[in-house]
């Protein structure tokens, strides 16, 4: 039995609230959806390093509203981060605060078809 969405969100919020204790730890996340095609496909596994150190074009895991999102950073303006899926329309992007980023993707295990 897998982890429920509610439990995953609780863990994500806990990590964000205690990020200094989890710094540089790694979590494994299964990609769901198609917004990051062709970089990430539904079912791929990504490894995310919990960090506050990220740059333009990094793929990051973040909390956006009530969702966990894996998207690419397209702009950094101080504490404001703009992210977008590689496979989404130009007008579809998220603006979040830096603290809502859990970490950055550093390894991708592609799902075999």
C-alpha cells in the first residue's frame, strides 16, 4: 500500500518547516502527469536533494497551494520564484516564495516502456 496524498503533504510541510535539519538529505518521488515532458514522464522516479541552493533552470519539487509540483525554475527575483512545466503553455506558470521549494532534482530514473 502506497503513501496517501494527505500523508505525503504532511511530510512535505514538515520538511519545509524543519528544512535546516533535513538539509542535503535525499527523497525519492514518483512523477505523476505530463507537464514536464519530454524531460520527465509519468512514472519516472526522481531523486530530490533537500536544499535552499537552487538556480535558474533547475527542476525543483515544491508546494504550490495544496499540491506538490515538480517544475523548472524560469525566474528568480529575490524571494519570489517563478516555475513552469516544460510541456505547458507560456501563460501557465506558478509564482511561489523561496521557502515553498523543498529541493532540487539531481537524478532521474526513466520509466522503461
